């Protein structure tokens, strides 16, 4: 039964869903201008601006075929340069984060968290200041700035108030808050 419907679909007999109901064929997303029909086969070359050329619609297509690129998703440096040099903003943030993780692994958690937090704050500043940041651009410029900035500030503040062994930034209510939540 399944082989018959697959064979029918392959030969153009019609599409069917898994439950056997027929599905209407999907037409082109952009309307085609009404023009005189030609009897001959369509040419594979580029369409001329004359009669019979498809008219491009200004409407948003009902079926999207790709995702929109982020606002700053271009390369940070032109394509003639090697890949690491083109993606220097992302690589600088990743390098600072790796340094922070290594510092944490070697027994300096406060320094490591500060390095990671400052790397995220630097990513937020780069996303705001630089016109093109390569792969550092994930979402819109505003969303990237807010996300990187808030995460960087939160990690930096947590590193400063960390109680091991003594906080660098004493907050008066922190001891009672920790005692209330943990003990």
C-alpha cells in the first residue's frame, strides 16, 4: 500500500499525507503576470524584462524557505583575509572566556568569573560600537547588547560578592540572605 502511494507520488499522480488524504499541490510563492502563453518549451536563461516575465510581488511569501540573517551578520573584515582575522570579535570573546575557565579550573574561581563576565561586557560593547562583528551577531543589535550586557554584569557582580574566602564587594544584606536561603 505504501509502495503504491510512493510510486504514485514519484510519477506525479498526486501527493498524499501519511493518512492517505490528498494534498493540494503548492504553487509558486510569487504571482506570475498574465501574458500570452507560448507553445514552446521555457528557456533556461535569465528572464527578460519584457512581456511574460514573472512579476515580483511585494507581499511576504506564504511559505518561507530560509531564515533572515541577523542585522550584523556580515564578516567583520573583508573576505580576502583569513578566517580567524575575519572573526576577531568572536574569537576575542571566546579567548577571554577560555582564560576565565582555565583560571577557575586552576583554583581561582573569582578571577575566572571576572574574566568571563568582562568578556561578555566587552561583547556587548563591541556589538554596539562596531558596524560588523561577524559571528558575534546572533540576534538583532539591541537584543544582543542587552543579552550580553546583562549576563556579563550578573556574572561580574556574582564574582565580586562571592564569599570565598572574603567578598571583594561587601553587600550588607548578603550574609542574612545567604543564611536565610541556605541554612
